[in-house]
C-alpha cells in the first residue's frame, strides 16, 4: 500500500496521500493547510490527483482544499452530516486559527457503509459521530488486501477527539468507539493528529476505549 503523511496547517493536521502504482492515480485525505509539498510530490513522482476524502468538516482539515480543487473538480467526499461546514466553513474556527477558507458548492456527500471504488483501492465509509456530527473513518483496502483505517479526529494514539466544539457529542463518540472495537487488532490506524497506532494498541492503552 502506497501512502505518505503530510502534516499541514496551523495544527499540523495529518493529511495522507495514497496512490496506485499501475494507474498512477492518487487521492488525498484531509488537506488542512498549504498543499505545496503535496503538489510538489505529485509532480516529482508522476502522480495524478483525482479524489479528495474528508474525515470531517473542521477548518484544520479543509483549509487547503481550494488548492487541490483544480485537480479533482467535484470529486470530493464528505459525510452529508458535515456538508454544511464545507459549504460555509464556520467563522469561529477560522478566526481561532487565523485562517480563511471559502466554502465549496460542488462536492459529493456520503453515508455510513458507502464503498468508494478507486484504482487499486476500495474505501469503506464508517460513520463515527462524536467529534462532529458528520465525522467518519475510512477503511482503505488495497489490491493485496492490506488495510488501514483513516480515523480523522475520532481516534488518536491513546486519546480521542474533543467533543466541546459545534456538533460534538460525548455519548455519540463513545458509541463510535464501540463500533471501532469490532475491528481487528492488527488494523493499522492513521489518525488526524499525532502518531500512527493500531486497534490492538488502543484497545490496550487508550483510557477512552470501551471496556
């Protein structure tokens, strides 16, 4: 499985670039700031960006999206429950982080269980509200049946996303963690902030994990 992490924006949000060796197509997850390094990497490696995935609509995960729209058009996926924050990004978080992001009119909305086909990959949408109403995780599987979970701000290494911002709900986050508890121990997890982890590590070490 080919992917590279790009820490972007004021909060060093983890953006992830995935690509397929055969088609040379690529998709990017959560462009949270200046995407110059991402675009340089695409050019240097002869990759064509054709899709963007968003784990949720907070400004630190979407602030760089307009720089990538010319590559992907409306091939941008976000939960229908967070679509409002992409159409009209909330001013409060923009002011807090000192960034500005215009809304988008054209993109695609997804629901729980949706499977997105991409050259070399299948991507399953897992609805995991709590950090925001429309937070999702993406379960990515490649041709060799390798898997990773893109957990956004639902799950971090030994922590979870905050629930005190607009759309946050502690009880819903607890329910989302119970859903992730059904996943296999060996599943590698790529969170929206901080280091990589695994379901096994979080089951053992995360104080917020359902017991």
